[in-house]
C-alpha cells in the first residue's frame, strides 16, 4: 500500500471517479490521531498524560500536542485550561508509514477483525477509525507504560463524497468490508 500513488493508480482512480485531470483525483492529505485522557487527568494533569504521550510518540514517530479544555464542564470534572487530550497530525511520509503499519500489521492483530466498516467513511470522503487499545501496535510491546487507552484515527482526503473516498481507500488497499445487501 502506498499513499503516494503511482501514475497508473492515479489514472485508474481518475477513470473510476470520472476525472481526467490527475490533480483532481482524490488523495490523502493528512492523518490525525486523537486520544482523550478522560479519567486519567488529575489536578496536576501532566503526570497522568505522560505515559499516553510517550506511547503515542512511539506509535507515530512524532511528538504529540497536549490539548487543553476550552471551557469548564462540571459533569466531566473538567476545568478550563486543564489537559483534556493528546493529538498528533501526520503528513507525507510519516502519514504513509503510520497508515501502512495500521492497515498491514495493527488492524489484523485486533480480535475478530473482518475489515473496516464502510460506515467509517463519512459523507466528505474521510475515514474515521476507533481503536480500543494501543497494544495492537508493536511499538508499545517492548516498553509497556502500564496504561491502556483508545484512540481515534481520522484519515483526511481530498475526496468530494463518500463514493470517491471509498474508491480511494479500496485502491490503496484498505480492508473495507463488503456490502451486506
């Protein structure tokens, strides 16, 4: 699987989606990984986020950004300015490497994996995948931090609609489930 499509792949995808201009063919722009810290955050915040930050750095190869709460929410015991999550945005080669590891190694390691549901592709052609544990990535096995967390992976594309997004992901080798009609 390669995010950086070859000329033949671009031409084939252009015919599939009905575009003759190679610059108008859908492609992947970036990959965003979000981790909500949730109950791990305490009054100081930083100590509780360090293991999550460390694991996410190992998985993505890039230092994550700690996201702060914009406003207080009493029901979640969240105060304004308190660390609420960790986020990484990957582009180019790092995004390609991450997606290759995700699709080829990590997702098949999940229990009862039968492919990514087609409903994971939204109306704008972007894909959203929820991962329940970071332990599916081999990078976390060598030095476990002892903290389990889930993450949301968003693959942002230049596709204009769901059909174009599905065609792009199918061509790139993402294991999308068959329609259950």
